[in-house]
């Protein structure tokens, strides 16, 4: 008697799991992505930030859904709806602060995650596409955060949107039309808020989730990098498993849970004891309703945009236009995409690089932090000069990389991964 289609299916388990496996590759996916996915055994502290970024993403999506249940995307009602969420909705203040603090936490985690790539060469071949997906996530996250920042319709949100959107007007030929298209009106108004709301809660999150899935798929296709920058698949046992690898589950799922627990402890401490973080996460002018007739004393974006904002201000305006500043700001983000091809070093990890790369990376980090501080401060005193110097240093790190990485002396790389962290 011929076997039926179910008995011929490779999924032969019984019970509910077997029933699912015959219709959906659940066990197969679990094995491929976790229990039989071998990761390098020498992961260290810097490898927590990948899973932490997923944790924060889930937090933003879930809290965002609950906020949209009470939020009114109208210039007449947006600010009042936020006040209603904070004062009258049960647990509304907690959800709002989880979302606003989560935005800052997202960028902290992402910046550290990207910094790890600079430490250990995670963007190098064969992980170029993985890096590009990550950079697209970063770019999309910036757009998502900016539009979300406008939605509370506080006074800083309003004027911040006014300044940032007007920058596109500096672009020749298309500037005026582009600004009008972004605003949906001749000034920041109800139409602007409505389209920012639609993009923030629907279009951009869908694109963000898609890119995260693509990022993870690319990661599992080429395998994870490690602090030594060595391909662990070059040395396998009799079963074809890497000698220097361990199954992601249970070894790293348990380890990651410890990191997630510690992160959530810090995250909760900020939410309950310092949700505005001294005005860094939520500025005091944003607790006032938008007022086109009252400009805040100092308009500055949220802290995670300030390095790029400082570069914008560092470039002098020519003929009354900031077009060169806008181009420099855009180039400061786009140049990150080319990192895999700019780095010509024969080794990946900073452990085996020479002193030149280590010095340049240190200067880059100090410059980036200094730019962040300059972007928060008014353009007076020493800050404009610091911003100019640090902008040059920021671009020098990338533009000079093909030379100082190619010719500097490096240490010999071991054949197999080392045990130190």
C-alpha cells in the first residue's frame, strides 16, 4: 500500500511538534539557527550588543503599539494626547518612558555594536553584505527616531523638525520642492505630523524588521566573526563541526540571558529614577506644547544625532546656503558603508594590528564623542573650532585607512582562536 503524503514527509515526529513539522519547518529552523549553529567559543563582552539590539527593537515595537492606541496624530491634539497618556492612562507614563528611553538605548547599543566591527574587523570579507545591511538599519533607525521625536509635538520637537527639514532646502535645484514634499505643506503643520506618524508606526518599522531579518540571514550564511578574526570553519572535527566553535544553544543563549538581565536592570533604573537623563533623553522644552511664536533658547537635536549635527555646523555657509554642510553631514553617514573596502589590513582583529590603527581608532572615538558634545552646545566659544578639528579627524580615519592599514606592520595571527577575552 502506498504511503500517504504525511508518512513520506521527512518530519516523522509525533505529537503537536511532529504535526507542525510536517507542515512548517519549525524544528529544522531551530536546528539551523540555534542548536546546530556553531559560533566561535571565544565571544567576549562586545558580542552582547547584537542580542541587546534585538531586545530593544522588540521593546520599541511593543510599547509603540500601546502608545498608538491613545495617541492623536493631530497638531491640535498630539501634545494633549501625550499628557493624557502620562497622567490618565494606567501605566501610560511607564510605557511612554520605556519608549523614549528605549530610543536612546537603541542608539547606545547600535553604536557599541558598530564599534565592535571596528575592533575585530567584522565588516571584512566575506561579511561585506552583512555590514551593508547593518548600515542600512542604522540609516533607517535615524529616520525612524527623527520622525518619532517630532510626534509628541512639544516645542523642541516642532523647532527641531523646522531646522532639520529646512536643511534639505539648501540642496540646489530640488531643495525647495523636496522640503515642501517632506512637510506636505508650506510650513511644519498638521500634514507633516500625519505623514511622520504614518511613516513612524507603519512603513519604517516594516522596513526595519525586514532589514533585521536580512541581517541575521546574512550572518548565519557567512558565520560569526570573533575577537581573533579567524574563520573557525577551517578546522573541523570528524562530524564536520568547528573545533573552535560551540552550539549557539544552549551555550550562548544562556550567556546572552545574563547580559540581557543586566541590561534590563540598568534600563529599568534609568526609567524609574532618571527617565529624562538630565534633559539628554527628553529636553525640558519638549514638555511644553509646540509654539511657532516661541523659539527655544538653543535648538539642538537629540544626543544621538549631535555628532552629525556638529559636522553640519562646522562647515561655514557660502552665499547664505548650508549646502556644503548638508553634504558633509550626509557623507559622514554614507562613508561608513565603504568600510569593508577601505580597510586593507592583512589581519582583521585589533589584537594583531599595529600601533597606527589603534591610534587612529582611539582618535576617531574621541573625535566622535567630542562632536556629540559640540552638537549639544551653542555654536560659541571653543566649540565651533573643536567641531571643525574633529570633523577633519572623523573623515581622516576613513579616507586615510587604505594607506595606514595596508602598510603598517602587524602581528602573526594564530591558526586557531585563542582562549583569552
